[in-house]
């Protein structure tokens, strides 16, 4: 059985995708850049959603699959659920293209 509960798609990603529902307060391990990163999840994260693998500052790019998928609308701490409540998508939006 795989001990990792989230997948980092590319080395420069700052979020991982969880492979099962993760409850708040859970300690999880993620393989990132050849190293095991341990995080304490701060809030429930549903299967398929993202978790921050490092602290992300407000207005910083959210990177998944090695591509910018959004901009943080607030500071996001490592282990925090990262979704539409704390990021704005920028794919296909000309007004955020330069961010």
C-alpha cells in the first residue's frame, strides 16, 4: 500500500493533489522533489482537491502540473486545503495573465 496520500505532479508545484479524503489534524507524507515532505493537514480536504506543500503568500501563483493554475487570494499555510475559497483561477483570463 502506498504510504503517500497526495501526489505532486511536477518539481516546481507548490500544491499536491490528495488521493483520498484527508481529515483535519491528520499527518500526511508527500513525495516532492525526491524528498518526503510531512505535513499536518489543517482542515478537511476532499479526494482530488489540493493541499499546499509549503507556505504560499497572498497574490503568489498556485502551481500544479508545473503550470500556474491560480493566484492565492489570502496567505495559505503548508497543509492547508487550497481551492476556490483561497485562490482565483487565472487560466484563460487575460486580466491575470501577467501575474
